[in-house]
């Protein structure tokens, strides 16, 4: 079937879908589920026979709107805050997951830049971290406690100060996405290169393992959260640069709404990382290996599950609930 014939045959049906999806009158969730199935069938047909057509983009946006409408009209038993973390954010992360992959790709490349630079330029670490911090760390290494810097100050003072600083870094990481994502990439670059150079510095002085079992107690969630915040900034930047079928203003509104929710979802992890850095990391040198490694794996596993695995589970569960796929 020619594409024009396909469009002509289904145009009236799609316009009817639009009226029910975008109309002010509330639609029945069961009816919307039925519409969604029809749209997915049309979308699959278009992707098969017209892979480069703009019809695919139109149907994909219409299907996404329908899915969101179904979700919005379906009653939930949980309160708003629980629903936000349990359902809203995971669905958005799944829908925009490619930006999480982009953010991690940038992160690993930038960390590698830091490692390579520190390896081939002895002055690079001092340039990045500053003479005072490097000299202090060298003294701590000589004393047999490479991560002694985390013992300075009181527990609660360190917790509050570190958490506020991490929230500030995360905010800049996200909000600078307004500059087409370039500001976000710069913040991610700065932090990732610093991390790579910092870890190579410990490796060079033969204390990589003591640094890992100390720093990554809090670093697993702290660094992961920074990458997710970069994901939010990239979504924000993409909404400005690539509005697709929307006006640039409408695309920006959608981008802000989506990216802000994903950014806010990192707060519990950032706060938890600050707590660990203030109260737990300082005791890493007297912990048994199994305990420090256990904390690292637990924290890394928790945040990885929430952003990588759980979103797909929520999406598939919602699909089953709406009758789109068989249970």
C-alpha cells in the first residue's frame, strides 16, 4: 500500500483520536486503551513499510500522548509523593532512557581523559585539584590514611555542608542545560576529569584500593546522581535544539516539565550520599573489607536498579494493566 493511501484511509480515525486525547472532556480509560492499541498497530505498520516517513513521528507522538492520558486518568491508591517516585519518574526515565545512555557515555569518556592526562602529565593533578589539596593528600598517604580528608569536621557539619554543595553542583549541572546542553556537558566534563585524575593519583602512589573502599562508599550514589542530573540537562537542551513537530516554545515547556522531574528524583540519593560521606566514609580505614565493599555494592545496586532496571518493569506493568500486551 502506498503511504498516501495509508494516510488517507486512517486520517479520519487519527483526527478522532486527537479529539479524544486532547479534548477537554475526560475520556474513559478503557476507551483510551483501545485507542492506544490501534495507534500502536498503525505505528508498527508505518515503521515497517515507511521507515523514513514523518508519519512515524506523528503516530509516535500521538501514541505517547495517549499513554500519558491513560496514566493520568487511571486512579492510583498511593499519595502524590509516592506516585512520583514509584511511577512518574520511572516512566519518564524509560521514555527518555537514551539521554541516560548519552550522559554515561560522556561520563566514561571524560573520566578516561582525566586518567590519561594524569598519567602523561605529572602537573595535571595539581592543575585540577590544586597544590594545597594534593600536598595534604600526599601527607595523608605517608601517614597511612589516604582518605583522611573525609575525617575533618564534625559528622553533622560535614553531612550538611557536603549535601548542600552536591545539591548546588547538581543544580548547575541541570540548569545549564538551557544552553543547548553545552553547559551540562561542561559541568559533567569538569567533574568527570577530576574524578579520573584523582583516582589515577591514588593508583600512582600505590593506594588505589584504600581510596576506592573509602571514596566510593558515598561516591557510588553521588557520582551516579551527577550523571542522572546531566541526563536531565541534556533533555532540557534537546527540547530547545530539536523541537521536532512542536513549536520551540511548546517543546521547551515539555522539556522543562520532564527534565525537572528527573532532576528532582536525584535528591534522595544526593542526600543519602552526603549522609554516608559525613558519617560513614570517615571510618573506612578501620572497616573490614566486606563491610565497605558491601556498602558500595548496595548503594550502587540501589541507584542502578532505580534508573536502569525498574523503569522498564514499571513500563511493562502499565502496558499489561492497560491491556496493550498480554500478562
